[in-house]
C-alpha cells in the first residue's frame, strides 16, 4: 500500500482536471438551440457550455451572421443546477474493495463534489432574426464557434428540453428582453463611455414590443427631490454622466413640455457680498488684467514660453491635463477643438519667435465647456502689434482655403460701433472673432466676450479694479513670477449659476442627446431596411413615423430642431456637436413653467444656504532640483479667499485649529499623512481635538483583492504594510467596530484585538497596525515637534518609481485601465452587433457618435481582426492586451484554461506593464491650512523634466534657466500679512496648551 498513495493523488488530480468539458470542446457543441420564426422578427436562444466564469468577470462574445439576419443579440451567463447526489449502492461488509473499484469511487466522489460546489456555467445567446429558413451564426471573442439555427414555423412550440416546459414565441421574446436589459445594465456598470447606445435601444425596442422601460443609470439623477446641497447644480455645471443619462431618457420619452405655459426668465439669487481685506494702494498688478471683464476666469502665463511649456506639459502627460493621473477611455481632444474654433494653432514659427512678438498672454472666458463649445478666448499683449496682426491675418487666410468645403467665410462685423474680424463656418466648427485695441489682440469664440472686452477697454470696470482680485494679487504677488496664475472670481461662479447659464446648459445637453439619438436611429433604420426591405434612414419626420424616434422628438421649448447637414446631424440653433454656439451668445427670452420652477428652487437654495461665492486662485512655479538635475519641482499654491466658511458645513468643521506642530514620522515611510481634527464632528460622540496620522512602508504589498464584505476588507487591510495613529488622545481609534481598538495595554503598551490588530499606547500616542514589528519601528521615531508653518493637514509621498509599494498602485491602475479598454471593445462590438455597422467602420462610427477619440488606457491601438473560421474581420482587439495582460487567474492564483472572460478584480498585469504616471512622478509634499479668511493648499510636486524643446526657441532657453528653490515654501501664506495668522495656541479646551516635544521611548521586548 505504500506506493498506492502517490498514484491515488495523481489519479485524483487528473480526474479533477478533466471533470469539466474544456473551452475548446465547448466551441462546437451547443447544449441547445431553439428558434421560432415570426414577423417581423423571430426569436432564437442558443446555450453553449462555458466552463467556469468568475462572478466579477465579463464575457465578451460577438454574434454575427453573414446574411445580416441576426439583430439585437443579448448574452448572459447562467449557472447550471448541480446534479442530484446519487445514493451509493450498499456494500457487503465482508467484501474487500479492489484497487480499480477504489479509484473509480474516488473519481466519482471528486466529480460529484466539484459539480455540487462549483457547477459549470453556460453562455446563453438570445437574439432576434429575420426569415424562416435555416442559417448559421458565428460567435467570436472569448469563445469561438459556429452554430446552425433551424427555426420552426410561426405558431409552433419549441420542443421540451431537460424537463422544461415548451417555449412559445412570446416566452422566447420575454426571455430575450430580460436578457437584453440585464446585458445593458452590466455593460453600463463596467464601461467608461456614456451609455447612449444602451439607452436608445432599450427605449426604442421597449416601445416597439410594449415592454416597460427600465432605469439603466448607474446612480439615478433625482431632479424632483428638493435641493439640499449644491450637487445638482454642480452636476449641471460639470455635465456629469448621471445628468446626461437623465436628459437622454427625457429626450427619448413621449413628452415635450410644450403644453406648459411660458414664463419670463427668473431672477438670479441675491448674493451676499464678502468684504475683501485692505491692501496697499501701490500694489503691483499686471497691465493685462485691466483688460479682463470681471465675470471672466483668468489664466495668465506671463510669457509665450510659459504657455508653450504648459501646453507641452499637458500633451506629454496623457494628452491633456484632464488625463494627468488617469488615462480615460475617451479623449475629447479639447486642445485641438479650441485651436480649431479660434483658428489659433501653435506653429513651429510661433514656438521659435513667440516671445519676441508677445509680452504677455492669458486665456479668459465665462465657462470651461470645452467638450460642447466654450465661451472662451485668448488675449495677447503685443510687443510688436504689426507682426502679431500680420501673423493672425495670414492664419485666417490659410483657413479660408483649408475649410472651403465647409462654407467658411471671413468678414468684418460691427460691434460697439467698431469693425472686428469674424472667421466662421455655418456649423460653428470655426468661430473666431479677432478684436484689436491698443496693444492688445483678442481671439474669442464669443461675440459676448468680444463686446465686453471693448466695453472694458472704453473704461468699464475690469478684473484688476475689483477688491477681491487686488487681495489675490497681494496674496500671490507679481514678484513670485508664476509660470501659470489662475483666478476665478466670484462673478465668474455667479454667472455659472445664473438663469442664462443654468437654463441654456440643460437645453444644450438635451440638444446633444438629440443629435446622438438621431444618429443611432438612422443607423438602425438602415440596418433593418436591408433585412426587412423597409425604407432606409431618412429625415427626422420619417424616423418618427416609423417608430425609431418618439413622436415629440422635435418639440422643444426653444424651437430648435435636429437637422442633417453635410452628412452629419446638427442643432439648428447651436450648430455642430462639439462646437455649439457659446452659451453667452444664445438668446434666452423666456422659459417653460418647469424650467422656471427648477431654477427658482436652485436660486432659493443659493440665496439661503450658500449666500456668497468665494474666489478661487492658484499659481504654479517651477524650480530645478539641485540634487537631481533631470527633476523639476512644481510649487502649486491654491487659495480660496476671501473665504465664507459657514456654507461648507461639516467639511469645514471637521478640521481643528491650525497648529504649528507636526508628528515626526518614520523617514522610511513611502507615504504618510497627518490631519489635525476637531473633536466636534458629525462622525460620532465628541472628543478632544487630536492629530490623526497614517503611514505606508516600502514593503512588498499584497495583490489587491476583493473588498466586498467585512472579512474580505479585513484581509486586504491586514496585508497592507502600514499603521494608523492618533495624538494626543485616542480619538477615532476607540470607535473602531468589533473591538478592533483592542483591550487594555500590557506592561509594554501593547494589546491585540480579536482580528489580529496590534495597538500600542504611550506618551499620549495610540497606534494600530496588523504588523507588530511596524509598531516597534515607529516607536523609534514618533514624537511631536515644532513645525515651520501652521497647518491642519500634511501629506508626504515619496518617489514611487522603483519602490516595492509601487506594484500595488500598478495593479490597481492596470485593472481600471484594462476594464476601460475592454469596455471600449464592447462598444465597438455593439456598433457592429446592435447597429449593424461593418466591422471596419465601427471605430469611426463610434467616435462620430460620441464626438471623441477612443483610446486604449493600456497604451495600445484598436484594430479589427478576424477569427480563425472567418475570411473577413469580425471583431476588434487592442494591441496592448497581449503585452499587458497575463492569463486570467482564479482566486488560488493559478492560470486555468477553463476560466473564460476577463475578471478586473483579480487580473494581474504582465511584468512589462507600468502605470504611465510612475514614469514621471517623483514625489510630493502638501500642506492644507484653513484660516478665518482663506483656505490654503501649498504643495511641491517633483517630476521628470519635459524633453528639450527645439533649439533657439524661447521656451528652450527658459527651461535651462530654472531657478533653485530657496524659499520657505509652506510659510508662504504668512509672509505678507498677519491678519488671520493663528496665534500658536489652540482655542479648543480639549487640546493641550503646550505640546511637549517628548520622544516616545521604545522598551525592550
């Protein structure tokens, strides 16, 4: 018997490996095929074995038919019922089992246990089809197979299978609809792109077949609830996805709002003014600020070289500043849009000689809606106006030739009694006003901004005349020589929540939704026309008549229409998508009762709860790193000043008083943070003010895992090499649930909780970690020490590039990027499956529909390929997947060929993958200070310097002359005035009056 056990283990492993049919076997053997013909569509259901699919995995399958008879496929994963456990036959007591019988019994037991515990899944493919003759479908993606479908005649019943009741056409169609809705919800949850395809098809098909319309949004926007916070307005201002989805659904519903009475435009909120502190009369203010209207945001570069650096900085870090840290699946190419609309593309000649022509420049505007069509402009202060004007006029003449086919024209228009130049196309793809006054030249998309610029030049109030801006320039003086200085005035924020902006912004988002819906409706109509012999595409009226659009689609409050022009859909009032007429230029004369009531509610909230808007300013300065010449330090200063603290509610009350004390933490921490918290918080019972601090060591972190559920979360926390502490009172650590804070300490100050969490208490400190050695190491370092500045929050992040902890961020970033990349691929699948767009045209069609470029966050490109059984391309891939993604893994960490799909919560990147920001980020240090009159954020970000710009250019010379940083960085808020500087003594009675810098002593263990 000694040699029997290795054999039994080998046999058992073999049995376990072959107990399920492999994916390769499943490719050609569907478990069932049921299809019933009908008019105009029949319904089919194909069930294919899939091996094992993780609960968090997505399975990508593309269903096609060479005759284009398959429509609206729905794919879902179904777990099979485990087989009933058989009753073993009785065995005679005297009978001794033979070796072969014993092996067979073990094999049967293993098979039964596997099937009971982890039953295999099946893929259920359901779709509509045309005609009654047999046909073949091709399935590509995570499974590759072909399936023959033989429909039965209408009115017949599909045969009984596996004891199930026979299926009728109605039952099959209901099953398909349920699967179609479930597929749409899953796709929306796991993708990065707007859910416009899913929303349109669900509404159109639901109306056609008489099914109720489900809510597909991730987080439903609730416009009917009373406004209790500024989030609904922020959602409208930012154009967040939940609001866009809500307006999409409103456009698809059978309601126009035209039956409502019309009302005059409501009044804006009554704002409370905040007096700005007095500043010296001789305060230095840049001349260009005297040409800026007060309601415009103001981003000043000081020189053309600084503008070129800022532009290259964004382009080199993911395409633009919006993708600095996280590369999204969609790139709206906002820089290119702005350059096209203004006809102001930066040329090589401009880079070489810009500073010899331009002495100062700024970007100004009334909004930042770069995605739809902004109210913005660029203001130049000229050293040589003749050369600058000549260069601009030459560019405008070149554009006349470039955009001739779009109907571009260059004309002089009269504004405020003066002639100005307007270069424009009928669809607003180009819309550039050029206004010259004295030694200033303005390029703007907005007639309103051009008019306000002339009014200010004629002596009207300017940004530089406002007390708040002068206070900003006192706080952030010209002598600091910021590479970028930005100021967003109170008037700017008030204008964003004015009735003109709020009402028109909602209307323009609906106009965008209408363009997207019209595009999809015409695509579906064309696809069905080829299969059903019906009318193709056509006008909006034709699409409404045939049910592809709701009857009220063209009924709008402002009278605008969705029209086709040059093969693309446009809004009759606003122009082409992506270059809409600026909001400030859209006339708003009246509104509906619903619009009136909605705005009145917003206005009441801001007048009673928000009361005033606070100016926001920030500046960026660049310094060379004296220790590492290839690294530059960006000093970023951000201020909200003057500050109306009360309206920020519990957020402002969360922080304690600014203190000139910090906790010295271990120098080998890769990341640490400390915050001085108020004891009067909404998070629990009051406690004395205290410092909450935490740190992460540079140790090999765990592979990020599942965090759903308490035990899973505890496993993740237990594996993180870090600590959490408070001083000078336990504070929140005493409130940890389930006794995680531990019991009373032993003689050395240690205690341990039920879940293995260690805690050390002594010297006023309380620190917890799942690793006792980390606590012991902390005791050699932690102590309160005097700080050079007052602050409530302090953050340190080291250079993560070659650190061991970087793998943790690498995996988290990879999983999000991979899921986004796969979501884009599924969007391309939907373009060809649901809208019947040829595979080779799917990418272009998707980008036209979304008005954005699809990009792979993994760094690859999307390419069409064909499966092994096909002669032409039938699905898309990203070139990055083979290089960036390891084979799928199950919880045990081993690769398993029977597991299909992609599981973003357990996927592991290939060793060659690296999150892009790790290549340039070299650390950061930030302090947050809330003062009576200001909220201040000062930070230093270290990063690899940009590659050298062309030789002889002004920006190249500038980059080689960066100064060394020899300033007291975090004491900047207190260098110029003492008015709201803390006195160094905390006012909360629960905090100690003096903070002894006593080092916590480590005992021998």
